[in-house]
C-alpha cells in the first residue's frame, strides 16, 4: 500500500506566517508540521511515500527531509503541483507512483494523537472501494459532515446548515485504483478546484465507502492562526507530560 501526503497550497489563512514559506514547514512545537503526517504513516507501516508540494518553497522540503532517513525510510518520492487545483488534482499527480495499489492520502496539516495502523489493515482486507476517517466534533457546521448507516457512509455535505450528524470528515482518505477513473470525471467546483468531496461521494454512490471514527485527539494546524496555536499547545503539553 502506498502513502501520499499533500503539502501544497498557498496557506493564505495563515498569512503573514506563510508569506515566505509553505505552511507545512511552520513549526508545531519542536518540529516542522510536515514531520507529523510522515510519522503517522510510517508508524502505521507505510514506507513507500510520495510528497506533493508546490510554490517557491518546494525545494525546502528536499533540503529538510532528504530521503527520509530520520523517519527510518530509504527514500521519499516528491512531485510538484504547478497551480492551486485542489486536493483531488494533487492526488491525480500521484497516479504513476501509486499504480494499481491501494493508497492512503493524508493532508499535511492534519495531526493525530494516535495510530491509524488498524484502520489501514482493515482497508487492506476490504475487497474494493474507499475508507475515510471521521471525528466527532462540537461544531459540525464548520466541516464536511458524514451521514453513516451501518458500516457505510451514506452522504457527505460540506458545511451544512442543519448537520445530520456530528461526524466531521478529516484529512485522511484511503482508495483503491478506481479513484483514477473517478478523477477523470470531475469538473472544477465554483472555486476552480477539483474537490476531494466529489471523489468521496462517487465512492458513496457505488456503496463502497466505509469509515473509521478517530477516538483520540485530532487537529488541523492549517485552517487558521488560532487552530495552529491550539495544535502547538496540545503537542507541547503532550511532550511535557511525557517527561
């Protein structure tokens, strides 16, 4: 199974911090933000990873990460997203890398306090389709919200006025090779981007989308200055508690 980490974008919601660098290179407590998703995948047993980035700071990832020796990897693959085309477009750049394998895709600003190893194992046993990760939140109107029935996701609505659940869709997705044909059918949204929600809804229509509810802490360090600060506080406190 392959791993893809998406670390492009302009990071406009974190300006001026991102005026001269990529947001995924900003510090989260004692290490760069990008370290956390790499560690999450490696600890889950994924050691064949591609990093998608873009912009003027793309070369800084290579200088920082090299071939991934610090994470116990022999090699990290890199690819470049030329424009702001959305998460789904960024994933499409990885088709040659993933091939017919299954893939776990993680947004580079999502940070977990826990392991996804079991969920990855479950997905590897899943015959076909996709799996997403959900987290119960107090303010579901601010997220993509999943409606579930049994082991399947029935629907995802972005920032609904009247949420049907408090399950927020977080930035980790797992797909089989059907994803490449689905990507070909997508049309740009009103933002001019190819949306990952459209990919997920395509699997939902097939009745092939399962889910895993994250039990531990989850943080999105890239959505606002306040969220970046909150993630730093949590990771810092966790580190102090371990001393």
